[in-house]
C-alpha cells in the first residue's frame, strides 16, 4: 500500500535546496520532480524580484547543467533546471526508493516542507535508512496511506493517455523496486519522449493522490 509522508528539513541538508534558497528574499516551490537517469529535472517556481541575480548564481554552480526560464507571471517565475545528481544525496535516496515529490517548498534559511509518496512502508523505511547512512537529517511528520484516507480511486479523473501510461507502467514494473523497465523503453511504446511520458505519469499520480487526501483544485490553488 502506497504511503504519503510529510517531512521538514533544513536547506543545508540537500545541495539543491541550499542553492535555490540562498537569497532570503526569494521563495521556491517545486511544480514537479522528474528523476531521469543520473540527472534530476525539476520544474519550480521562484517568487521574488531579483531573479537575475538568482539565475546567475544558479548558472555558476558546477552541479547545474542547465537552467531555463519557462514562464513568468506578475509575481513569480517558472524554471526548469537540469541538475547532476550528487552521490549520497537526498534526491538520490528518493530515486533509489521510487519516491515522488508531491509538494516541496522553501524560503531562505527556513526549513523546507515536503510531501512525499512512497510505493510502500518498506520504501519509506529504506529511504529513512539511506538518509541515515548519508547523514541527512529531517523531521518526519504525518505518515498515512491511501486506504487511511478512505479514497474512492475509481472516481479519480484521469485522461485516457494518463490512465494508459499508468496502467502500462504498473504492469511492466516501472513502480517496482528495483524497476524492471526504463522510462525511455515505456516512452518508445507510446512513440513519445521520456519527458512527455514522465509528465503524464506525474500528472496522473498527482490526480490520484489529490483525490486520496481530499484536495480539490480550488484548495490546491489557494495553497500556492
């Protein structure tokens, strides 16, 4: 049974968080996280005024492969960053345990807040063990299952493409640990890019979890 864990951690505990929130006048919120091989490709929103200095600082970091400005609104900017996954890192532990970041946000030196989805309690335990081995500290909060929330997943709205992607990924062992099929192999069956398939899987997973925890689109929008 999949479990959702809420945790907080200092930005100093993971390099990307420390880099993104070095400016106390900026706040960061992940839109989605897509582990791809040895790189991690997050989309994230930055709220604040001095984004030019932020972009220069991120570009200058040796672990950053690329940073792209995707969109901009009146008060925040959307970025995509290609990031080389450091060994023994927070993100490496997430990838190793097939975890999905449902929500993540940070501001300056304040603790980051995460909501993580794990395939099972065993995966969460493995994540905890890997974090201890790498001396990564965090405070674990509420842990609950989809069953605990009494969700009727048959009522979850998924597009046909999202449902097909999730069904194939599940049947082929993409969500198993270790995975028995690679993302690019699944993408080839749909004749789309790995990025496009990953986006379908994440959006489908997000829809299921939002139903599980009883979040409407309006409530989700207000939380931003």
